[in-house]
C-alpha cells in the first residue's frame, strides 16, 4: 500500500496555510512497521521545515523525484540535501529529475560549498523516457517508475508508480487438515523444506506465492490531462494539479496582455475531473491550488475558496474526490 503525505499544496507561492509543492509517498509492505522507505515528489522551498513537522524520517528517504524546474517545485532541494549531509547520511540517495536540476546542484556546490558525504545517483529524466526505473525496498518489495511527458510552460513530467509486493501465504486449512503442529508453521513459511518428526516435508506444498501490484500516478504541472491516458490505466489514484476553477482560468487566459492576461498552461478542476471520470479512476486527488482560493469551503461566498473547487470537480467526477491540504495523509491500497 501507499501512504501519501502532502507537505505542500500551493501553486507558485506559499500561503499561511499551504507550502509550495512537495509530496511524500511511503511504500508500505507492513502497515504495522514503524518505518517505511519513502519517496519525495517535488521539493519546493521550505519542504525540510514541513518534514520536521511530520512523522517522516529523512533517514528512510530513498529517492527524490522532481517533476519540473519551476522554483515552487525545486527551490527546497539544495537545503534538504545539505541537511541530509549534516545528519551524516551514508546510504545512497537517488534523484530522478530533469537535466537542469544537475546544473542547479553543481552551482550550489560551487557557490555555497555544498558537500555530499553520501552517494547520489542522479538519473536524468530525459534519458529514461522510454524505460522504467526500479527502486528496491527489499527482496520481495520494489517499485517501478515510468515517466510521462506533460504540457506546461517548461518541460514537465508525470510519474506512473507501480508497487510490487511478493509474499507467501500459508494454506491454513490444509495445515490443519493434515494436523501439522503450529510450532512448525513459521518454518514452513520461510523455508523450502522442514523436518517434522524426522520426516522431511516440502514446505511449498503448504503455502501459495502471492504478488500484490498497486499503481498510482503523480503528475507535475500540466494543461493536458489526456497525456496521462495510458499511465492511468489500472491506477488506483491520480494526483493532479487543479490550479484554478474553470471560469477563473478562462478569465486569466482571455484578459488582454496589457492587463496581465496570459496562458498559465495549468489545468482547471473541471478538466481533471472530466479526465478522471472518462478513465474510471477510483480516486482523484487535486492539489497545487492558486493562492487566491481560501481554505474554507462555502460555495455561496463571493470569495474564491475550496468549496468552489470541490463543487466544480464534483459536477464532472463521481469517484472518491480528495482536495489536498498540507499534512493531509491518504492511504491507497
């Protein structure tokens, strides 16, 4: 299963209630375990401060994925990496990001004497668009990551993340029927052969091998949700920006340039909701909201607020709709 913790849900600039973009994804093999390996998708300014307020341990951070190089998605990266060094991290860290992020880190290394006392494996997104990337969390637990090109003012990408968890399950009815004492069950689960009363038995006759597969899709900034049509097939959840409601986005686009009009190349709640409904996605999580939307929900208010975002998305999407806010946790299984 996945546990998502939203560390930043604002677009462009932080607000009093929302930090800039960052999402932690815990890859959980056992919900009862105290610690889980996790990924960080985007690292806006202040992300490490958000982490200090969360339950997450930076010791278990396995990889950082950056969707694109706009500052609200990557300005916190240098500080976080420096803090990892000051915490005397030694285990490797994978960074999956656009090539330009390597230039950013090189510059920070030169001008601020940024020093890494742990190995960094930098994977350039542009070199892996046709391949999958694998991150292992143990012998029977790994994720595959597929990268998808999106549409924004600069190169932006989305991540199709598939978790594979393999485990053996005991055939309890058969064990009881053949009167195999319970004191041997754990050995049977972990071995190929077990000695019982001086008799060797094949452990595989009493268990079945299961593989659990779970997919989610995390999108960077994107004005064309249909670019993810292939990625979301079979996905349990889609996390996608909904920076504006449709009417406000249209006002921005059609306002004369001399009055500040431009095409922000973002998605509206309507656009993403229609896409999610069309592709039968069970859960839609919207994030990356414009600072103009107040946190409260009141569709009768003249002040833009999250009630307007929810109402718009709800008109076009019938699945489980979640509007992200900072420190919200969502379980996906």
